[in-house]
C-alpha cells in the first residue's frame, strides 16, 4: 500500500528547490558593465577606468553604426565579443588586447538573424550585449 501523503513533502521540496536554484540571466546592460565597461566605459565611448593602462585605446562603441554606413553590424560585433576572428586562440585580430568572452557567455541559445535571412542558434547573453550596444549608437 502506498502513502501518497508521504510523497507530498518530497514533491514540494523539489518545487521549492527549482525556484531557489533558478539562475537569473543577466541583461545585456549588466553583462556590458561586468565585461566591457572597464575598458569601453559605462557609456561605451572607450573611456573606461582601465583604458589608460592599455597600449591601444578601446573603440568608441557608440559609433559602430556610423562607421558601418548607418547600419549596426550585429554579427560582426558578436564575433568580436565572442573572440571568433580567425586568429590564434587567446588573441584578437590586429593585435587587439580585447579578450575572448565566448566561454563566459555560453548558455541558452536563441535564433538570431544577422541580416542574411538565416536564423542561427546564438547564445542569448551574446545577443543581449549586442542589442544593448545597438541602443548606445549615436
């Protein structure tokens, strides 16, 4: 004979554990402040507190669209953040001191169309940072 009332605490504990253990995904703005603002500045202008210590000034991220004919280069931006530039691991193209953030941004995937009509599974946190940068454009 089974005692269904004895399973109730077990079921409730799993439900509560799921609520407590659930991790909140940071917003694009939060990830930008955590990973990018030290060099690029809170407003993305390349004037972060660590910028003075770098050999090369960080890019002004507010002008990405202007430098790309008025179109925000989302796919290019995500490739740069991820570290996918076709050079040796650990180094960015052109001798950039920017580290690869791809491993830090892994997780849930969302379909992202970079403008070629093909929705590619892309880490949601990477898309969120790119979308936040889109908002910073002048």
